[in-house]
C-alpha cells in the first residue's frame, strides 16, 4: 500500500495517484483547479470541536490522535476510511492537508491507520 501525505499547497506530482483532501475546510488561497483534488471525504475529518481543542493547545498530539481514532470508529467515518484503504490497495494515494506540520496532524493518524 502506498499512502503519503503532502501539503495541498505543493504542486501535484505525477506519482500522487488519487489525491484526497483530508481537511474539513477548503484551504485558503488554493483554487480547486490548482489543487487537483480527486476526493474530499469530509465525514472522516476531525470534528470541529476536536480541531479547535487541538489548535487551542489544550492537549497533546497523542491525546488528539486517540480522540480522532475514536471519531473514526463512527459508522460514516469508518466507511470512508475503508474506502480509502481500498483505494490505497489499488494504487498510490496522496493525502492532502493544509496543516503546517503534517507529521503531527490528523493526516499522520490516517497514514498510520491505513498502513
């Protein structure tokens, strides 16, 4: 399985495969044409409450990851995660995020769960 994380602000690359935006909000300053997003499964993104809690600095990344994994167990999110897993088994998948630190974001949790 080939899953990687890239910032949505980086230009698309030929080996990206399926490009999946994993943020709940569309990133600022990026047109839909430039982003070349194939899928945008908002139902598996962190909830607004969890995102605000984490960005307010109220908890550790480890606690955020634990809470996000619990959200991903909900039926809709679990189904979307399963679909993403199927896509990754068929070819490369690139998870796109606007996070400044993708390795300490929800995208890193997704990569771990898909691996």
